[in-house]
C-alpha cells in the first residue's frame, strides 16, 4: 500500500505546484494536471479497497474465534 500512497502524494504535490501557476497553465500543463488527478484517484481508491479488505478480514477472523 505504501507504494500507492507515495504515488498519490507525489501526484498531489506536482498538481499543487501546477495549480499555484493556474493563470499561466498551458494546454500541456492542464493535460498533465488531469493525468495527475487520475493517478491520485486511482492510487487513493486502491488504498481504500486494501483497507476495506483488511477490516473485513479482521472482522471475519474475530467472528470465527468468538464462535
């Protein structure tokens, strides 16, 4: 999961740098910003799914051990 988190953080930092220059964004910058947002979203969604799976697995194990 840390790889996805690092990628999301890097994309967010780069996106913020582009946004700071918002009035001077070129078409290429805007395309890059869209790409970074898509990467960030994908990494975030993947990390969220991993966390949900871990919680579900933990709950399943606890239910088994308490029965």
